[in-house]
């Protein structure tokens, strides 16, 4: 035996690794592939062992085992069931053992209601006939940016109204902000390739843009966050739109932290900071303490890019999100991105991820409604993100008032992520959220981009199918069309906030 429990810090393992010793051919692939050191080979006994306390349930070993000898199972808590304490005992013991607050990654996994699953879509019957998307044209193209209240034409028929810059999406789905640093080089490469192929955008996140990825100009949104990592004129020029990150759904009200271990030489060059030092993004932008300050930053970025790009302001879904959004529009933003509390993160204190913010469905509904009431909805496009899991979530989000959506977790799942929530460790066994060159090679950008393209294309087909059933042939006609949504199992108040009727009415 080459391991021994540390009685002082021991907490019961979350997973059981069941290995069929009869089947195992001792190829040691699982030993080589486990980046969490949870598997090892004992030469004396000619046996492969597991240290279950280290297993994170990433499933890499089971996927890689050539003879299907491994099964990973969630272990039940060994403690006597107690309704009040269930889910708190391990967390309490970990804090006591390690003396720190647990850091986690990916999205909030607590059993809060998922409102998407309580909304059903309409279908045409008899009148307003349905549309067959295979035989009739369906338009998924959408434009994001400030729209004029009306347009004027010259005598020769050409447009007199000067339009503000827009970005054009072939489908109303983009890849959300995920930085180079949080994600490996190959993943960024895959996102860029897929966005280019499909005709949509990926978002650089707050980590700047590696020079190699300037080739994705035309399909990249660049982010300006509080840390201002890697922000300079050529960076802004590469972006088709610039996103000011004020908040993030998974961790509203706090900043970001990329541990020094992940700040490799290329990350340090991209972020313009010393190699090996922690990249700390403060909670607030140190020049933004009011809507007026935000306006200054928006117009500074517009000036710097000669008014050629729309400016996105990303906010987290929080309690007074509608009022905040109204202020953001009045500050001059062309697009608002609202990030719900189910959104992912590369690293966040667990208490923040699991307890702060509100669901995107409610936030989106109130923002759209408030901007309509104030007569300023046309002045801004809305992107909804943080919890979009499938094509019908996209349809429901657009019917609730979004112009487009951001997907992050869904994109990572498509290329191999198993949601083990260990992104913050930098040891991602699937090569996704890591800067370890050995692990990063596990993502092949050609294969990963193909999977992302497949996902987006299939979702596009499904969206057309659903829209066709509703008798709607364009995304424009679906936007804010809440009459096509009905609630099941929601309270009167929920329905009032969502602005939808109960099923049956
Ligand atoms: S990968 Fe499978 S066959 Fe190879 S050592 Fe591990 S359990 Fe045995
Ligand atoms: S990206 Fe990697 S570490 Fe993060 S949840 Fe997915 S598989 Fe786990």
C-alpha cells in the first residue's frame, strides 16, 4: 500500500472507484491519465489501486480503460440522514480541516427551480398554420446592437438614417466569455474555429487574446474586465464588439482570480503580467462607481475604436437587475448581456456561487419588460446566458425577450467536459480548463471544433423545427413573443414576473 489516510484532514470520499480486477489487463492507462493522482499501480502486488478520497468523478479513467473495467459511482454520505444538515456536514468538516473556504468551479448545482422546465411552447393548429422547416425558408439570422426608432430613405431609395454598428449572427447563439488562462489554448482555438464556421462569435473573456487568435477577427468579441488584462488598441480592434464585464452570474459582486500556477509564459504575454503571479481582477472597475462613470468607459471604448463597434455591458442577474439594465442602456450600451446564477465559472468561493444572484429566466423577463415600459427596448439588444442547456432553452429565452444567448458550459460539455467542477485546480483531466501542456494535448482542436459545429447546427435545426411548429418563420417574430409560452407548476407571482399565462388559458 502506497497511501495512508491523513486522519486530521480526512473527509469521506465523494466517489467510489470500482475496478473489475478480472478484466483489468494492467495497461496502466488509467494511472497515466488520472491528473488528480487518484490511481496508482503497485508493482509488488501487480495491482492497480485507487485513492478514492482524491477522486473527483471526472470519469476520465473509465472512458479511457480499453476493457471497461472501471465504474465510478457517487458515494452516499456515510452519516445518518438528517434533513436539516444534509449537504452541510462535509462542507463544515472541510472548512474545519483545511481552515479555508472551499473554492469551486462550473455552475451552481443546488436544486433551485429551473424555470425553463416549467414553461411550455405553443404549436399551431388549424389557423396560422405550422411551417415545414425542410421545405420553407426559416430565418435564424439576427443582428445585435442599437436599432433606430424609425428609418428614413433618400429619394433614390437608399437609406438616409445612419445606422449604429451591429454584429450579425447566423444563429442566435454565441460562446460566452471564457478566458485563455481559464481554458487551454486548444479549447480557445476550437471555439474560434467553430464560431468562424457557423457564423457566430466567441468571447475572449477577461484574459486578453493570444496573438495566434487574431486570425478569428470577425468572429470574436473582446472583453474589458476590471483587471484590464491584455487590453490594448490592437486587441480592441480585433473584436467585432467590446464587452465590458461588470458582473458574472456565478459570482456577482466579486472579482476574478487566476492562480499563479496557471499563468504560464504565453498566458503572461497575453495578459501582460509577470509569469507565475496571480491574476486578480478586483470586484469593481476602479473607474466605475456610477452610471455616469460607466458611460465614460463606454464612450472611451467607442472613441478608441472610432465608433465602429457595439459595446456590450455584461451584468449579473441580481435582485434589482431591471433598474440596473435601464441605467446601462441610458449610459450608452448597445447590447446588455445578463448572466444568470446558474452560469459557470473557472473559480469561485462556493458560498458565492451557490447563494448569490437570481435565475436568468426571471431576470430576462423583468429586464425586457422594464425596457419596453420605458420605451428604450429598441435602443439595446439583450443577450441571455447562465443556464442555457438545450435548443428549447434558446427558443424560450428568445420568446421571453432575449435577442440571442450565450452558452459556456454546454460548449465545454460538447468537447468532453464531464462537469467534475475541478476547473479551479488547473488539473482538468479532459484538457479543457488547464494550462498543463501534457493535459492540454487531450483536446484536438479539429475534433473539438467539429463537435461544437455539430452542436450548433443541430440546435439550429431543432430551433427551426420548434419555430415551424409554432408557425413562426423568423427569430425576429419570436423575440419577446410570450404568448407562445405557457406555465406549468408555477405560482401566480412567478407567472406575473415572467409575464406568461398558465397552461390551459
Ligand atoms: S485502464 Fe483499465 S485495464 Fe488499464 S490498468 Fe486501468 S483498469 Fe486496468
Ligand atoms: S472543464 Fe474539466 S475540470 Fe472543469 S468541470 Fe469540465 S471536466 Fe471538470
